[in-house]
């Protein structure tokens, strides 16, 4: 039996990167998974790559930066799969911009998707969790929200800092309903989003990793590392863990 047999899970940003790998792992552990992403064609392709059995996965195209669209996606999920018990907030935006080049539009977009979008997804799923007096919420934060990082847009760092604050606030306020809220702070986990970074920036990020994985210096993390951490935080093994930040960064930052 899988650790998540019969559970209904939502994974945002599920068309690629962390989200796709996480949706695949939760499905393998027995969960019924709704895959949300703004990119419809890649999302459907990702769902088909995970399982060709109709009804095992539910791909829903949704812009999490639109609160009404999020509410509709939650309603679709509920109607098709049942009450939502697990939410993994992966969807987000990031780019490499110097502080003096950040525009008002860029700043607003980072907060609308990364911060507001995360909250809107949580709010849309809370009725089921409160009624069932059980829930697991995992937010993807970032090492950038904990320490300064070159090349990373300060709008991204600030918006992820808001996600970390949201995590501890909700953990405190939702504990009475049996809902656990935690965050994962990835370090340099290589995905296609890093294609916009130049070679010098990539080398700088990798050089900051003290863990010599597979005997290699500067070996970056993989989406599977994040998915494994998510699985722990949504599984019964973490039922007494809430309000925590789990760092997955190869030792780039140690301690609190």
C-alpha cells in the first residue's frame, strides 16, 4: 500500500520542474492528484506521461494569479476527486534581474503569483480541510528568501519571504483543525527555469554548494530531491510537524 492511498492532492505548477515530479511521486504513493498549471498543453502531456489511465490524474489549466480561477479549479477538483486533503504549492515565477532593473510590473507579477497565488490556493482548499479536520499544506519557499543571492530578482526573494511568513502564520492558526502547514526552501535545484540564467550565474550558484554529491564539487540538486521532501511532509510520518522550513540545498545554508 502507498503512503497516500485514497488521499486527494492538488499540486500546482505541475506541468514541469518540481511540480511534475511531485505529482508523479504522490500518484505513485496512491493519491488521487489534481495537476494545476497555467500551461494547458504541457500539463496534459505531463499527466499522460505519468499515467494513461483515465481518471487517475486530473489536469486543470488555471492561472493561480487569478483568485476566481483558483476557486473554480478547486471546485472542479472537489467534484471530480472528492474533498481536498493535500495541497502542494509549487507554481511560481522567477527571473534574473539586477535590483535597478526591476520594473513595477515585474515586482507586482512576482507577488501576484508567488505570494497571493499561494494564499488563494490555500484559501480555496481550506473548507475541505477544516471540515475533515485534517490537511497537509506544503509551500515552496526559497533559499533566496533566507539569504542574499546574486543574480536572483529581489522581487522573487521578497515574494518568497512572504510565503515563509504565511506558512508560520497559517500553522499557528490552523493547528486546531489538524492541518499541518510547512515550507520547503530549495537551494540550487536545476530545472528549465534556469535556462534564462547565463553560464557565469549558473557556475556561481553551483559553487555555493558545499555538499560534494556523487563525489563532485558544485553538483546541483534535482527535482526528485524536492519531491522526496514533499512526500515526507504530506505523509503520516510528519503528522506532528507544522510551521517548519525544510531546507533542501546541499548545505548552502545551515542552521536556522
